[in-house]
């Protein structure tokens, strides 16, 4: 669904609203008004994220000196509003639907409250910490990972990908969760997570981090080199610090690389269950089990 900021923001903004996952894509070329140098009243998480985007080359300065989106960023409606306007506010009221139909010219909240809006929880089954504990404590160490995958499959929250293209086209990954990169032979290469629970302005909330953005926009400790869609490379073990990384050709930035043709990715999607099972908890369970079995960490993980 095409959307635009309300009339108080007039500079260029190309944005779309994912009606299924309730997340906003701010597209390439859009101008951001958030100040990356002075936080002011901006929530800590948003302020940190814009500086991460700049460090990673996802946002940069254009010829006019304005902050411009280089590669699409994905945020919740309120976080996207902060990026575009530099001000706090409810994104559900600040973003306007810019597509012909019954909701044209109305705030996003009209769509959200309508019967047409299908909640993202409708396609998945709820997960409780008690259920997860039962899986953990009734599984042998050697089959815990398999039992976790089966548990998440039962709740329609486990997805497997064997190509980077299919991964990027999946809507299921616009959610917090855990992902595991494996060789097709079975060896685990990396375990990662997306979506943290933070304290911002004395309120506890889950940030808008998703598996999709973590995979497509991350530069440390790895990156996917997708300049050639026929042979996407998973590069890891950076040779330089984050501040210096982008100053070198991508082929020199990392010490190791593997072809995506030889890899697969398992994704454990948490969505609305993050307050029962946080991404950090699930990531730690998987990594701890790997460490117990191998007395080591996956080759691209540096800490537990």
C-alpha cells in the first residue's frame, strides 16, 4: 500500500506499508529529517539505528547535504515517522494512505482498525514459554535443534531457504526471530537474532528489528555480497573495524566467504511471541546447545 507523510513533511518520500506485517518500507532516495548528531527528544533506539544506517552505508548525504536513503529501510509506522520527520509521534496517525480506494487520504489507523486489516498473528499459532521449556527439557542434547525446528513448524513459524533470492522475497521474515546459516552438508556456520527488547523513555518495548533487515542490511560480523544474483556470497570474519570497513572493496573486507549455493538458512519467527520467548533467549539456547556438543562456537560466531 502506497503511503506518504502528512502535509507537515513536503520533501521527497517514497514509502510503502506492508499490510500483512504492519511495517513500513522507506525506499531509496527518500529524504530523512532525523538529526544523527543531536538526539534531543528522539528515542534512544531510533537515534542509534539512524547512526547504524549511516555507518553501514544504508543512509548517506546527497548532493544537497540532506540525509538520503541509499538502500530501503524497514521500520514500524512510528519509527518510520521519526526517521522521516525527526519528531516523535504515532506513525499510525502521521502516515497517510496514498492509494485509490476507501481509505485514500486517511491516516493508517483507519486501515488498522478496519475489518479489512488482517492481523499478522492470524497465520501463526501462539507460543508460550512453558511449551518451549517442555521441548528443551524433554529433548536430548543431540536432537534439541531438530525438536526446536519441529516445534516451530507446528506453530507455522519455521522457514527454510536455499537461495538468497527466495529469502529476500519472503514476507514471513518481517518479524523478530532467530536465523541459522548452515552448510547444506549440515554444519552450522552462524546463529543470529533480530529484535531486541529495550527500555526507551522509561518504557519497555520490542524494537522494530526483523530477520529480513538483519540479513539484508547487516555488515558485521558478516554480509551477503549479492552483486551477482547467480552466486551470492556469505562473507564473514571482518578484516577491519566497522568505521573503516566501507572504505575497502567488498572483496577485501572479510577474511572468509562461502557461496550461498552451498548454504541454507533456517528461520525461527517469533512475531508477537517476543514477550514470551525473546530472540535473545532462543538464540542463546541454540548456541549453548551447539557449544555443549562441539566445545566450540559456529565459525562465524565470536561470542555466546
